[in-house]
C-alpha cells in the first residue's frame, strides 16, 4: 500500500457541455490513516469530487490515484478498495436492513460465510440489530444513515468516502454518527469526508480543504485554518452604550482581534470560548457592570467564506441541516 | 475486469452470473414485498379480457371459429408486452433513488444491474402469463393445438417481451424521473399493440393501416401465437416473430448497456 490513500493532480470536471465547471483544477493528497475534510457550500463541487474518486464518473482533465490505483485505468481495483456512502442514504427501501447488507456483501464479491458474519456484525455495531429484519422503509432518517454507512463498510475497505454524512440529521443522530466515524478512524480507516459544517470538519478531520466554485481556496490542518479564520465569538450585551464601551476596555486583552462595539453589544473574538466567558463575567462583576445577555458563537461556514473570499457563501450554504429527504440526485 | 467492463476470464463470468442472480433476487424480493405492483400488472389484462370478451366481443366477427379463441392469444401477447414495461419503471426508480450510482462504485459486473432487472421482470411476466392464461380458460378459451405448440407459443411471446424489455430499460435510464418513464413508452407501445392483430383481424382496418398493422412485429407475434395455440396454419409467422425477437435483442441490449455506462 502506498503512503497516500488519495492523490489528485489538477482535476477538472465540467457538466452541460462545459458550461458548468464543477471542479476547476483540484489537487489533494490524503495520507493513509487520516481524515480529510472537504468543506464547501452547496454546489462547490464536493459530490463531483467524491464521484470521480469512487469511479462513478471520469475527470475531464487531471489525474487521480486511489490506494495507488488510477481511477480511470484501474477503476475495478479502485472499487475493490473503497467504501462509499453517498450524499443521500441510498439503501433499498424494499429490503430489510439485513438483506441490504447481504446484498452489498455479495456485490462486493465476498464469500457467503463472510457476508453473513459481516452483516450481523455491522448491524450490531450500528445499533440496528433489533431492526435487522424490518423493511428499511420503516427506518428513521438516522437509522437509514447508519445502515448506509454500514453498507459502505461491508467489505472492510481501507478507505471510506463520506459525502455529507450528517446533512439532514437531527443533533442526536449527528452526534451518534460522529461517534461511529471516530471509531472507524481509530481502527485505521482513511476517510475523505465532505461537509457544509465547520463544526463537523473541525471535530472529525485532521486536515481540511475549503472548496469554492470547484477550486480549493484554503487548505491546512484544522487548527491552522482556525488560527487564520479566528475562532469563537463571545457576544456580550450591556444595559447601556456607556457600559458597553467601559466593558470593551476592561476585556481588551481577551480578544485576538479588536473588540467590536455596536450600541450596547460587544463582540470579542476569543480562542477558548467558555474560559474567556467566565473570565469576562468575573471582571465585569468586579467592576459592577451588569451584563444582560451573553452568547458564544462558533464561526459558521459563512464566516469562513467571508474571511477567505470577502463574499458570503453562495446561495444555499445551510447554517442548519436541511430537514427532510432533500433533492435526489439524477 | 477489462476497461470496457465486460467479463473476459471464466472467473469473471462466474462472478457476473452471481451478480445477475443477486440483483435479480433483490428485484423479486421487492415484488413479493409489495404485491400491489403485482396486482397492478394483473388488473389491466383482466380488464381487457372482460372488456373484449363481453362488451366488444359480441360485435366482432372473426373468419373461423369463436372470437374468444381469437382474443385470448392476442391478450396474452399484449399482457407480456405491457409486463415488460415494468423494466422501465424499476430502472428509473433505482436511478432516481441513487442506487445505480451506488452500484457503479462497486466491483460488481457492470451488466448485472440491467441483466438482473430484465431477468426478474421476465420471471414476473411468467407468473402474470400463467394467471391470465387461467383467466382465459375461465371465460371460455379452448385452444385446439397441441400442448407442445401451446408451450412453444408461450415461450415465443415471453422471449419477444424479454427482448423488448431491453428497449424499455433504455427508456428507464433516459427518462428524467420514474413518473414520466412509463408515459414515455406509450407512443411506441400503443400503436404497436392496438394497430395490430391482437384484438381484431387486420382485414377490418382501413387499407392504409393494414400495411402497417399486418407487417409490424407485434402482429407477427400475435399471428404466430394464435396459430400455434389453435393449431391452424399461419404461414411463416413463427419464424418471422422469432427473427423480430432476436433482432430486437441484438439491437436493444447493446443500446441499453451503452446508455447505462453513460448515465451520470
Ligand atoms: N450531473 C450533473 N449535471 C449538470 N451539472 C452538474 C451535475 N453534477 C453537478 N453539477 C453541477 O456542478 C456543480 C457542483 O456540484 P456538486 O459537486 O454536486 O456540488 P456539492 O456536492 O458541493 O453541492 C454545481 O453547480 C452543480 O449544479
Ligand atoms: Mg453534494
């Protein structure tokens, strides 16, 4: 096995006879055993990248190797060495969870005994053992996602592609799924993850690339990017404008950028949110200043875009998961 | 596996056959799970049998013998052709739900998705054919040919429908969504089944229509099936029908396969 699980050079892919440039020269390298996060708003090219790397479509220009195999010339070898969980949980509604996993196992050309063992094992691992013999139609969104992930893991691939694994999930299901992904990483699986959520990328990925209109506009470890992007915003509301200005002076050394005062609200950019909040409250209390409101705000993808590009994330970059089944890809 | 995706070695062929079986089994499981789709496949031919046997049939005169004996072989041909449209719907749904996308990232044989689908639809057609055959006997159908040629007629129409299902597979892959997929088959299927000798002898039609109606493939299949089931001479219709079926398969299967490679 090569040291790099994924290596691409200048991938270009267009649609609609060249009028849509979904990817415009993307080069990434993912060392084995790492989690790589591809962060970008809707339409930035995340899914197109995953589809090229999983041999579903071919690049127009550039080259890509996956586990050392060329995605165009050695597509079948690539397919034998990857697992894919697409943007929309694609499991067969007419089958049970168990049948879905067995089908995936057989189509991965595992032998009968392995298929049976793996299917049972994965259902257990993903908390679906009780629902194993129920039609997938009756599953909740979170259960479908888990089954979808399990289906990608049937052949125990060393490399996993996860395209927006938690979009559309409720917070609890999202936490659960993050837990599963972290478990996989611990056991040595390499992961390429796409997401619209900075929080998700931050929690799961060792290294990040930010995608905008098919180009990578920033790349680095999550802490490198964070340092560039500024971290948490501590927002304090005072009862008067005069108090706000006094407060801003008192707290000037807590913030990494100049404090931002607007009316009776003071915004401070801080590195460690909770600690800074506690310290701020202590000082303000000692100075007899009354705080009427306090909020800690993590930077959103939109904040990132604003910082990196000077423009807001393109239309549709969701702050919150879009509920429901969403658009089905054709 | 070769770059083109077609199996080359014998081991690859073994896997390919297993993949077809896996896919076919999955489709059959779905059929058993949602018997509604089965019922739908049956409702329409049952309606046609009743409609033509008891409503229109009295007004239709056929050259020799009773109309019911003319009608039922024709209805069976129509039923198997309509049954093959299921391929369109099944594939369009798989495509829309993203399943085909997922299959394309698997090391399975590329042809297995289409072959598994057409084979399972063929099996469904066999069951539908048996049911409608039983129905035909209930309403008075009395074939007078030998059992061998009766079975031969059944195999012939199933084979013809199977060949067509590759064309329907193409439509399913080309359709924008599963709702329109079925409707897209109608402009081809309606003229072929109704401007044919399925329900009435072609001689009853206006002469301009007769040329088409007499020579188009569905009429040839209907003539052959009727001739075989009733044990009456029917010229070369069996061979012509067989040639149409083989021709359709040879043309439509590669067309659908190419389309499958291109869907993205
Ligand atoms: N099959 C396709 N046909 C036409 N345009 C496409 C197709 N797939 C993607 N695109 C376009 O390419 C761009 C990138 O899409 P995509 O990779 O799906 O982005 P993301 O996954 O980041 O939302 C978008 O403008 C999208 O409309
Ligand atoms: Mg996407």
